[in-house]
């Protein structure tokens, strides 16, 4: 039977902003439009007193959340977390979501086919309903931006399979195919446990 989402309620819904950072501004398709959508959602969440969770992917390399969004984040209800995983669901974010008692989230950010997708899958596995804003997500390639391409694109299938094979196989494959998959490795763990998209 198909899963039916519970209705959105202000007391149990959070806004999640995934990696809307300055370094991606010039390379992500439709970034300006995504930024406007995210700003609208932040202002709306602020008015409705919704908690806001922001992640920043390895900010030393990719810089912080863009100023247009950062300057309107309400101090009262906003938490910003650094991450090196694809997913926003780090242990700290999971703990915060549990503390808030969230049963649903509104999700926007980038990239659609990697970090947004993995975040969605992790949230669903936690029993949290996910509402992805189609006009608030994007990727470097226009095709990858489509929320309808989640399970169809080659990079998605690759990333899912990478975690099922040995580290030697993963490293060997990446070294041979870096230009094809547009992936950069950031040395954040000695055992190459996590990979980070540029």
C-alpha cells in the first residue's frame, strides 16, 4: 500500500535548507530561482514560528549559506549544522529533529539528485514525512534537478551501490571515473567512509 503523508501542522513541521552555499552559486542550474524560493520559505517559516534547520557542506571549501538567506534567518528558531555526509541527517540533526518532535519537514536546497535525495530517504526511514519543494531544489545539470529523476539517473544508482562494495573497489572505480561522475573526494575520514560532491 502506498504511504499517505500526514497533513502539515505548524506544531510538528520544520523547514530544512540543504547546502545553499556561496560556492555553488555560479555552478548550480537556476540558483537564483532556488534562492528566491528558499528566502520565501524562510520568511514564511519565521512568521509561522516553524523551526529552521540549515546545513552547510564542508564550509571551509564551499563557504557558508548565501548572505541573502543567512541575513533573514531568525535567531530564535534556527540551527545551523556543518556536515560532510551527503545527507542532512547527521547525528546532531537527527537529535534536534527528535527534540523538536517533528513528524514532517519541508525540504529545499541542493543538489537534488544527491544530498536532497539522500536526506529524503533518511528522513523517511525515521518515519518523518518529507515535502520537497520542486521550485526550491536544483543541481549543476538541469536534468539532475528534476525531482522526477530521483531513481533514474546513473549517479544516483552509483552512489547507492558505492556503500555496498569494498573500500578498495570504491577507490579504484573513482580514480578511473572521476571525470565521468563529476565527483571530488574530500579527505574527511581515513577510511573513505563518506564522499562529497563538488
